[in-house]
C-alpha cells in the first residue's frame, strides 16, 4: 500500500500501487477537503538526484540523532511509530499541521495532542554531559511522566528510556551513548 498526501489539507489517501502499471496517471479526490489532484505511477527522471539528496539528508539526520538523541512516538491505534531526532536547545513537540512553526512536530490524528504541547530542552551540564529537560507548554490535556502530570512551569530532567505521555500518545526518549 502507498500513501499520497493531499496538497491542500495534508490528509493521507492510501491506495494499492500493485494494481497499476508504471507510467499510469491516477486522479484522487480528498475525502476531507474535496481537492482533486493527480499523480503518475513509476520512476521519475529526478529519481537519482532525489536518491542522492535523501542519502545526504539521512546522513545529516543520523549525525543529529547521534549527537542529541531522539524521541520515538508510539500512538495508541491512531498512527504509526515515528522516530524524530532532537537538536541542541529547545525542541518544541506537538501535532503536525501545515504552517505550524514548531521544530519537532509529528503526524497524528490524536485530537488530545496540542500543536505546541511540550518542550524538551537539550543542554550540557557542568561535566559536559547532555541533559534533557521536559516541560509542558500549558497544553489542554497535560504532559505526564509515568502517571504524574507535570505542573505548570515545572521542568523535569528525564533520562534515556523515559516514557512520557501527551494525550493518548506515548513518547520514549532515546539519548545518545556518547562519552564526553
């Protein structure tokens, strides 16, 4: 199964690509907004260029991932598992929406996750080790570490393997194994 994204509202539409031949054009109509758009099945002329760009991007992402860790988003029946790299400084976490300026957005249909739900701040302590601090951004449903909700303005230091919850979505922090 393949997925295509509506260019107007970012809704995903799935289809079985094995039922079509290379070079065939398909037209989709989005169930959410009614937008009609077309795609062409097969290999594009830019495939080699895209492959090179993807390899470069993947190496950059792996560098980011190895330098500051990542979060693994595990949603309860709503969507797929997603791995999102973290960067030094504030990583504002929330639901992806077109035009949302946060830097650590993930795709979800969970309505209990805010657009700007919480923040993980990656910094270095006095010994040069990475420190991860979690805080809630005044979200509607709260941010929970274990079964305890973070209070307003509370900042909690979290470590590798910490499970925290935004609405019905669980997230696990994976830190680096660097020796500084």
